[in-house]
């Protein structure tokens, strides 16, 4: 990883504190609305091939909107959202009785039972060493034959995003598409591939990343 692309600033705030503040300010639903098209593409990518009951984790679930969406699928038998921002989890629990929500550090939390699908949107790059989280998901969250799909808007090819660490005073790890795919492979995932979702003339698109944990 190019050290020049790891953004570290003095007195940075924690990402979880930033998101808790956003939830207090009512920005959580705005984020959900903004991310919805990309998330729908990612969910379609993993769910259209599923014909049997499945379980699901949303890593960095925010106000729980993805968990609620996935629970609308008749084949979803269990869905849990985990987030390190306490106010986001409080909001998730208020927004709907369905689903399970836990406020925990993603790097240390281990679910009661492993799942078939793990999803994350705008989460991975907040970690200084994203590979640690990918290893943890692969080893402790996913069943054999499980799938991980993740979306990031902060990445090297999306030049308009490069100012975000300074704008928000939060750590972000800037990687290219190929570097992200390499991390997925290093964690043990196979069939790794990527695509851009919801791209337009003024948005490079969400970089969507997929990996398969073979049985």
C-alpha cells in the first residue's frame, strides 16, 4: 500500500463518533437514500441466484435500512445489523422491530452463528488495516460457501472523493480497485470481482466488490 495514500491527521475524530453525530442530526436517512441505488445493485448481485433460505449480516448497518430491506425477502430467515455507532443502533431499533441490531466493534464482534451473506456499504475504508476486517469476516462471520459484497465510494479512481478525509477529519484508507481486489484475495476469498454501480456523468460510481468463501 502506498503510504502517501493513507490519510492520517492530528486529532482525527472516530468514524463511529461521526456517524453517531449524523444520526442525531437526522442525516442517517439522507445517507440511506443516497446509497440505495448502489446497495440495490449489490443485493441483486447476491440474492438473484439464491433459491433456499439464507442468513445475512449488514456490517456498519447505520439505521438498519438494509436489514429491513433484506427481511422483505421471503427466503431471509435471519438478519442482523452491527455498527459501532451507538446512536445509529438506537435509531435502527426505533425504526422497526424486525431484525437484530448490535452495537459492537466490527473487528472484535463474533456473531452467535455464521451467515450466508455479509454486506457492507461505505465501511471498509474507515479501517486503517481493512485486511484485518476482511480476515475476520472470512473466518468468523461467513459459513462455507458464504458471500461478501461491499461497496465503497472513497477509492483511488474516484478523484472527487480524495478530499473527504480532510473535509470530515476522519481517517480513510485510499485504495485502487485492484488493491481492494487483492485484499479480498489475501483474506481467502475466491471468484473476486468488481463493478461500478450507479455511475453517472458526475459520479464515477460506487466500487462494488464481491468475494466467495468456498466450502
